[in-house]
């Protein structure tokens, strides 16, 4: 039996496992399991956050994390959970100061030469277990997310993805109706696309 539903706190460790396998060499992964657990748990508990999982026979096969309001969401999330994020921040100051600087600098993802009011929902992360790749789980999660956002009256959904060596993902998103909004440079020198879709 396949079911898409909100992810409970008990499933957060499994979200982290899937994240680690899906994003092996990504910056957020390098911040460690404790950071990822805090981040996904904070998203799932936030009024603007959405954390959906696709389960097959109660096993988490894939997840997506999103916010119904992109503008200022990361800052909002940290402020609401400042004690927990502060503790992680202290650990990074001691062990990995450059990583903390990079994390703070990447809170805002935009192109300074363009006007972007951030008035849209945003897909923050999506991952599928290696055992369930190629079964359309990512597509099902995205379509379910879009339907949930429509019910909230949201008209646009955005996401960011790598500019270079990423044709498969870009074509996947384009096939679902996403278009390139603009490109930008994430700190320190990672070129990205912001893509957007009208979902109303």
C-alpha cells in the first residue's frame, strides 16, 4: 500500500538517511546528521513548512520538504528554533567556521540584478531512497505538494537546482512544467538555476 502523508518526528532519522544517500557530496550533508535532523524537524513543525513522505507498507521511500512562503523562510526558521540552531552554530564555530560562514551567506538565494520578491512557495529538498529509484516517487511527491499548496491558495512553486552537469534533473523539472526564472551564484562559487511553476 502506497501513501503520501506528513512525516512525523519518529521518521526524521529515516529522512536523514535518504538525504545522505541522495545528496552524498552536498554542502548541507557535510554539516552532519544532527544539523539535518534539526533542520527537517523544524521544517515539519513550522506553520509555513511542509514535510511530506511517500510510504510503501509503512516504509519511507522518499520525502520532500517545502515552505509555503519562500521569502525570509530560513531566517524565520532559525529565529523560531534559535536555541537549537544556536547550539549547532557554536559547534560549527569550534570545528568548522568556514562551513558556518557559507551556511549564513547562502540563506538568501537570488540574483541581485533582478527583482525577486520571494512571494511564492519553495521546494527546499526532495530525495528518494536508492532502493526505490526509477519508480516515479519524486514526481508523485511533487504533484502531491502542488495539490497541497493549491488548497492553501498558493499560485507559484519555486525550486533551485545546479546549473552545470545537471541536465537530467533540469529536464525532469521542465517536464513537470517548471521554467527557468533566473540563475545566480551561491556562495562561494556555485552557479544555480531558480525555476518556477504556476500551479493555480
